[in-house]
């Protein structure tokens, strides 16, 4: 295929605006998939993706399309995830394309991630085709949606395509726009070989399978692959091919092509998404721009309920990392929970997805500790320490200052909810920045908020107070100093490291008291009294008591001197004291989940 007849594009949108459905219609229209094999969300191959209606992993696919001018084209669609946690995957997909379809739900209009993804596409210098989807819905507001997308992109109303992917309305106009508006890949004059790795999967028989977009030169079977981010790695390319519904081997991939290579490399950590692939036979001297390592933003401990399952959990995490290179983990030991792993995730949703996949795909029974972010601690002697586990926080007397990550938070909401949204953000220590009216019915609020404040139920609360109408997007900006301290939870006077939190001084009492109340409800009563305390250093901030089971030992004393009853009660009291000294308190999984619900009461 001539390079001028190739189109590389992606579909970007907010969650649930119809990306996967539009991809289904395009696959049907180009006969890439037969009607017998067709199913909803065909590119989403995980059960979780189908159940939640979201794309977790991007899926590239090649379509052969004969246009109305009787010219054959190759259309490489690189599908993208919609959630903010997977923004890095979206940016890599955009870097592999020349154009993007920006999809907007006619009933919802422009939302937070629509704006975020549009800016990503503009930064990548892509040709953007505005598309309004779901035009046949009863709640569709076409005039408002068109004006919002025109204001966002600065385009005219004539350029906006109006379609319904579900009912196959006006899908031909999408193909026409792709052929006319999206440029073909630039013809490279460089003989050196460079290809961008925009995604990867793992095949247990053939190793890591990178998905690549070739920018310069060509890739063939038998060449020796080299990498810029890992210069020590070199291997023979066992196979190259294109991505259809299944992987199809070809003789070579040329500049402008999107495809895969078979590496036989078994360690997924050696090949990094965003890296530049070259070959020994025509080695490039400079990498393609834009590569940066994936940095986890949210951390949590994963521990098996049965300590004998530790090795199974380790093997399960290793297998999961092979298909999810953004997940990181390292062994960790908790006094309360035993042996487990400290895992790093891209965000709260990513953490939820990983936990659910471990439980479903590997039958793991897990206890998950409360999520937290990474802090940078500067000690009085000038040493800088990175802390992603509250249990590792240095002694308060040694700390000079603690830096916490801040984000730019963007909330798009109807005007009637401005007050409650601002109240929520300010409660989360947000710094108000600006308000912009996108339309009379949509307002954009910008805040700078500590990341640690938004990983606890923030999104759920935002949806609740706005009846589901608000949308949220964020990006990391920098670390800033904060008045933070470690909040310890003591059960029966013993600190439980897995329940420790890093909190702001102004919220320490409120969060400590709330957590003690929650723990009192979920800790099972014993034969002895259990104190539940929240402490900062040696200072107790709050306390609740789980009352002991108590037998009525005075029931048989129906008369006589009061001293008989007192004697029996004193004897019982001594027995309870002995029990308390030797007794153990077993914490249920609900105790660790209670941390996620602090502040709800």
C-alpha cells in the first residue's frame, strides 16, 4: 500500500461517550469482522471492560477500506482508554497517529476528559475531527453540544459530524472525514530505523509483544532490535506483522505502518512503553521525542488473607504485570498482616481494577490497605527520603518538612451545583483558581488540590452531590510543603501499621475520631475490653472502646450481704485483666476498609 493511502488515527472521548461502539460500526463497515463474530465492544476483550463499559487497555486494529472514489485505503485505528488514570496510554496512542476523532455525547456535551484529551491531541499536533454521537437519543441537545465543541476546538459548525454509532446513522461521513481531513504519514527521508512502542502485551509462548508505529526505515524478521531506554537489551526480531482481529505476519513494516514485533523477551520490564525501537542494521542516533517512564501515583498494600498464599500472590502479580506494565510491586511485611506486597498504581481506578483482576483471574483472597500517595520528606540533617508507606515515616523529631504531590483538578458541572462542588474542593484543602462558563448550562471550575485528598471517595462524593452530572479530570503539577503528620491507630494499645495514615494537622482529630468510630463498629467483641485509639506521636487524639462480653456473675446472689456481690465482681475483673494480657485481637477485612470511609458519618 502506498504511504499516501494510509491513515493512522485514534478515537478520544470522555468515559461512556461511545468510543467502543463507534469502533464496532467501523469494523462492520469495512468487513474487518463478520456479522457472525460481531459482539458489543468487540475491541474490549476483558470481562471487566464489558461489565463497567470502559476501556482499560488500548487495542489497535487495521481496517482495509475502499472509498467512494474506488481507491483502497488502510485505516489503522488505535483505540484509547477513557479514564483519567490511563492518560499516559492515551498520550502514547496519540503520538502514533496523525489524526483523532473527538467524540462527544449529544446528551452530555463536553466533559472534563473531553477537554483534557482535546488538549493532548492539540499538543501532539494532530488533525482533530469533531464528532457528536448519540444524536437520536431523546435527551440529545444538539445545539448546545455543537456550540461547546466549536468553542473548545475553534472550528465551525459545518465541520462537526452528527452520528449515532449504536444505530449506524451517518457513519459514512466519518470515513469521508478520515480520508479527507487526516493527513497521510510523512514520507521519511531518513534511512535509519525508528519506531515508537505505544503499547505492549505478553504472550506466554512468545514473550513480550510490543505494538509499534514505524516512523523511519523498516522492520524485518531476523533484524537485531535495540532500545534507547534500555541500551543493554538486544535481541533478534522473530516476526513482524499487522494487527487485525488476530495478529497477521508480514514480510516487513515500513514507515507509516502500525504493527507488532515478536521479541521472545520474557521480562516485560525490559521493554518500556513510549521507548524508541531501532535496529542494529540501521541504528538511529536519536530517539523519538516524548518518552518518560511511567510513574505510579497511588500506593497500597496487598496481603493474602491466608499467609500460605503469599507465593501464589507473588506469581499472580508477576503474570499481571506482563499485561499491565504500569503496575509496580515490591515485597512488604506488616506486623498486623504478615507478608505481602506494596503496589504502585496510576490512580484509584487502576488500583480497583488490579485488585478485581487478581481476585477474578487468579482466585486470590486479599486484604487491601488504604491507598496513599508518595511523599518526599526532608530531614533536619538535609537527607531527602521518599515515603510511600505511612509505616516508613521517619521520627517526627528528625523531620524538617514534608512535601506532598499537588494536582490541577478540573471539574465541569451544571451551574446549580457550583456551591456544593466548591465546598467539597475547599474541604479537601483545594486552592480555587478560576471559573469559566463553557455554555449557560456548563461551568468549568479549576482547583489545585493535594492528590492525597482525592484518592479517598472524592469522585464518588462529587457524583453524589451533583446527581451524576459533574465530571472530573486531573494532572500532576508539583510537590509542595504541607503541615502533615503520621496518624497511628492503636488497637489494645498496640499500633497497627497497616492502618496508619498521613494526614494534615487540621484534619488529624476529625479523621482519627471518625476512624476510631468506624473501627469500633467492625471489630468483633472479645471476652475483654478493647481500646481503639488514634495517636500522633505520643499524644492520644481520640478513643473508642469495644466493650467486653460480660457474664452476670451476681445472678445467683438473690439476697444477703452486698459484699458477696462485690467479691464476685472483683474476681471477674481480675479474670478480664488476665485475659487482656494474653488475648489477641483479630481484625476483619472491614477494619481496613473503614479507612476509606472516614468522614462519611
